[in-house]
């Protein structure tokens, strides 16, 4: 369906747009994979600011990160809804933790350094609220897709570029006849060259149309 942002409709339009090149992507999930890579790359230019919450514990540094976290943005602990006291005031709870994203044993984690103290929890509460940038995703329905319909063309363009990148990797050991023997110009651009051109176009347009 034209304008639909559902995974099935996007995959169908992506396959149609690749024409003969779509024959290289016949496995189930190929088109979905290309779309997922394209959506994730939008996170660099179309950041989604989301609100996260964790329960701070005295002396604990590591906490599970949200599954859709792309980058950490900023902490609200001691800012809202309860403002912390100033360093020169008796009630000052001490320096606030810096937050870093790290790979833990069971997945990505948010590391708070220094770890929260008893005084901070007594003063500010244990609810540690923060902003983070969430990943862009393609859903089974338009409502579940985080990118707006206005980015549909750019999404398909980025997915096409990813398809060209994969094709260039698949054919890396295969000889390619680039010229017809009569003329010096190539018949068609190679997948690698198309990837470069498509990415250049995508980067230019997505930055120009960004918000």
C-alpha cells in the first residue's frame, strides 16, 4: 500500500525497487534485514528522545539498559521533580553520578559513577529518571514503525544502498565484466559504486530534511 510504513508493505516496495537485483535476496527475511539496517542508521539523524527509569541502589554501579537504547542523553536525577541542594548548602547530597553505556555479562548496561550513596537516595529518592536516544525500528504495522511516512522514500533509499553493499560483498571473489570491449565506459555501475552514490545521496537528503 502506497504510504504504508508496515514491514510487509515496505519489504514489497523495496523488492520492487531493486528490480533484477532483488534476485540476490530470495531468502525469507532478506528484505526485512535490509530495512532494519536502514532504520537503525536513521538514529544518527532522527534521534528519538525517550524517558527511562531505573531504581537506584546504594553502592550499585551497573543497571540494565533499555533494549531500544541507542545513546544515553542526560540524567534527571536531582533535577526533576526534586532539585538537589547546592554544594554550599548543608543538604547537598554530593556529586551526581555520570552515566556511561557499557557491555555487561547479560547485555548492555548503564554504569553510574560514582555509585549512588545513602544520602542521595534519602534526599532525592530511588527513582533515577533519565533521557536517552532510542533506536528507530520497523514494525509489523504502521503504528509500530517509529519513522514517519514522510521518511518513507529515504528509508527505501537507505535500504537499497544496503542491498548494494551486500551484493558487492557477495561478488567480491567473482570476476566482473565491467566493459563491453567496444567502449571505455562501463555498461552499469558496480554494486560497490552504487552503494557509494546512494549513501552520498541519502546522507545529503537526510541531513537537509532533518529536524
